[in-house]
C-alpha cells in the first residue's frame, strides 16, 4: 500500500488533488484501485488510528482529510 500513499501525496503536490479530500476525490485523482481501498485507506492511515498504522493523513471532518505535514517532511 506504500505505492497508493505515494500516489496520493504526488497528486496533492501536483495540484491534481485538492485538500481537504475525500475518498471519491482520491479515486478520481488516483484511479485503478478497488473501491474498498479508497474508502478504508484514508481512515486506516489517519492520525490517531487504532491500529497504529503510519499516520499519513489528518482527519479534518467526517470523511475529509489533509496530508499529515509531519509525515511529508520525514
């Protein structure tokens, strides 16, 4: 899934994906993944996720996310 996270970061950096974004916006910007991936990846990799996955995103509203600036500088 590292590839998917990298695609999302690249889409934001290029301006193809605007923040805050939701699963449908990510699907348009980064096509080719299963529908379920778009709906689960963001929450599974948000700051404070219960499984302690890499926090790539910050939840800013129900279903809305931004890149985690701390991770992009790492």
